[in-house]
C-alpha cells in the first residue's frame, strides 16, 4: 500500500482470496518529523563515498512531500547481493524510501548513494511499483508491458529490436507467464499481474531490484512463486529490497530487515530484529501477529 492510501477492507469478502490481513492501520504511526533542515547538510552529490561492496548507502537522509518530512534522518547500508525487507505501519515511509532510492524523489538532506552513484544518476536499478497504482483498464498486452522495461536503456528515439523482444520472452518464461503473452494485462489475476511487473523489471537485468508490496493481495501460491523467483535471482548476485506487511515472509525469505516508522527503528538479521520489543516500537504497543507469522518469527529467533 502507498504511504497515503487508507487500508483496503475488501478482505471481508469471502469470495476474494487474500494475503494475511494487514492490521497495521489500527496503530497510529509516529508523528512525522518537521523541521527546516537548518542544522542538516544538504543532500550531497559526491560519488564514491561508499565501499564497492555497498549497493545502497543512506546517511541522515530526510525526505517528504510539500515541506513535510516523511523520512527522518534515515541511516542504513545494504550490501550487494543481500535480500532486504522493509516493514512498518501504513504511512511510515516505506514507499517513500523506495522512491528516494530509485531516484524518483529528491532527498531534502543527508547523503544517499545507489550502486556507487547518486539516486537516478546511474544504471542497473529496477523498480516494481504497487499494483494498486496501475490503471489496469489501459488496453495493453502482457508482452508489451514487459517490453516497456527495455525503453529506459533505449532512449526516446530507438525502438525495441529482435534482441529486446527475445529478452522480454525470456523474462516471461522466468516468471511462468509466457502462455499469457497475448492477453490483456487487465484480464489477469492479481498474482499474475504482479509476476508480469516483476518480469518487466527483470528484462532490464538490474543489479538492484526494488519492489513495493510485491505480494499485497495475491494468493499463497503466487507469493511463493514470486519469492522463489527472487531468491534465484539473488543467488545470481542481484540485490533485492522489498516492502511488505507480511512478517512471516520477512522471517522466511529475507537476509535483513529494516523496521521503519519515519525513522529507522532497527536494522539487521530477522533473528536479531524481529523481537517483541522491536515490533512494538515499530508498529505500536498492540501489534497483531497472526499464528503463521508467530511460528516463522520463533523459527527465525532460534
């Protein structure tokens, strides 16, 4: 879900399969930090600050919209090849953080470096937005959606060639959607649509892949398929950062967890971070954890 969107209560319909229900809307997020950045360094444009082994470096980064900070002096570091999950209540800044990393939103202060360059100034970054933000009524085929992934490297005046089309077909094969290449994107299920958008990002062969709620509203089978695919890509060297509300997935799939509520509450391996104390500090004193997630959390802690 986006930072500004209210919780979708469609899960009350028994006819619609849904992921584990998200009850984080019941918790009031920490009040966003408001200041004029007088005592802060502006976002610097100095390349090479991080180690070559660092994929993402954030130091004291603030970002927001219309003069209102959503992220408050965020500091963390993601190493190349890691699989990192970001958790936090609705409105805590998860989507905003991905937009900063992807170069879609300028930080107001602090330092951010992505693959050795300022956000948006380098190559090798793939971004999968929330499916809720997509106009599914637009008449476009599954194949064309995936082929759109190559336009970033082609530029404005070049058209995709035979090699680009083969790459799009290979990406559809990888996500198990080759048979749907000619279908309209709006006709697919939520899980199928999400796999198509993952394929669109994979056709770029990115070094860093950012995913905003990749399993929101999809069934358990699609969740497992998506994370298995991502795990295979990680084994081949890809760095992956994904936001989610599903604590069981965090404990099962991710190398590290970033607990976020406008500021970094904790960051580290699930076995160290996913404690009652940290979850309460992140979500509030009455965070609800479903039984499946509780079992996964206990497994991560032992």
